[in-house]
């Protein structure tokens, strides 16, 4: 390896793994806030499609998967993985379009939290279920800015996220590295192309919209996935999982700064309850039963 090739890696290695994860979290939520800001110009469905297209192009260029040597079973897993990726992104963007970003991500987080508790099978984890339920209940006392449709889409995104986590493990066994994620992004982009083009129309030909779509894809997919992969080489998965539990708070902060979406004190308390439940369930779970975002990226 040449000095030119190794120096970037050495530079990244000097950055604490914790900061790589925090940067990844902020990148995802800033990308989401930018996408939501454009919903008045381009529909949420079209924005999801632009994100998937840009992610697929970049990830395929990086991964360069060998597609001709794959078995039928490999393709079935990759196709299902792509459907979960598409469902997760489309549902959460539909939720973003209707309710505050921080609330949408908080409700979405119930999906992987529930899966973590189910896989753990420890009766003590009912405490974390109860804490999460308190958080959701608090949202019911602060309905300002919430709609049933928006809440429903956020919960659907959480269910797709849980399915994504399960399929990530299977995909990782047959599609190494970023290959499975690249193929899944391509599947999602192909499936969503028709509805996205029909809804977006001529707006999808606007160079500014295309450029922002590429930026959202980089911020929400390529950059965070790359940073998390680098962090996981130097960080325990359980520690990683605890850090990823900060996603709802990061989403709320990004929405405050970029979208001027202000939350009520009870809504912040609800976010704190869900984060606490996620951290508690993660720390209590067995190492093999921690369905975190790490699994959806690297397994």
C-alpha cells in the first residue's frame, strides 16, 4: 500500500470511534431535515426515489458486486432486503411530511426496540417496554403537530426497520461488505421509479432538485454507512447500539435548527423515555440478540 493510499485511513483512525458514530447520526438527520424542507417542491415519494438512486449509484461504484455468480436464493434475499429498505424509507418520509421530524423518528425507533426485546426473551425487559409505552403515552398528551396518518406511517417505518434488521443478517452472509446494501438500494430505486416519476413530474428534471437529491443520498446513506463501518472496526457493538439510541434526539435537534420545528416539554420527555428504553434494552440484551442499526449495515 502506498503512502497516498494509507494516509487517509491513518487520518480517520486518529478520530475517536465515538465521534464517527455521532457524525453519522447527525449526517442522517441533517439529510432528513433537508429532504423535508423540499417537500413543498417535490413530493416525498420522489425524494425517496432520488435518495435511493443516488445511494445505489455511489454504493454500486464502491462495491462493484459480481451479479452473474449469484444463486436464485441470494437474489430472493437481496430482493426482500430491498423491499424492506424501500418500505422503511418511503414510510418514514411520508411520516416526515405530516408530523415533526423528531416525533417521527421516535415512533420509528419502536420497531427495532420491540425486536430487541422479542429476541432477548428476558422477562426483565418488560421494564423497557413499559418505559417506551410511557413515552408513547406522553405523545398522546401533546397531540399538537401530530396526525394519525403521520403516526401510522412512522410505526410502519419501524416495522419495516425491524424486518430490515432481520434480513440484513441473512443478506450479509451471502453479499459481503456494502454489496447487499448496494443491490437493495438498486431494487428500491427500480420498484419506486414509476410512482416517483408520476408524482414528481417535471420537477425531477430540475438540476437543483437533482443535486439536492444526490446530497440527501450522500448525507442519509453513503456517508453514515461508511463512518459506521469504520467505527465498528474499533468499537464494541453494544456500545455502538447505545450511541445509535440517540437518533430521536438528534432528529429533534436537526429539525429545530433547520426546520424550526419546536417540541413541547412533554414531547422531549417522551423522546427521553424511548431513548432510555432503547439504551436499557440494548445493555440488557445478549450480544447475539442486539438488533441495532449496526446489523443493518454490516452483518
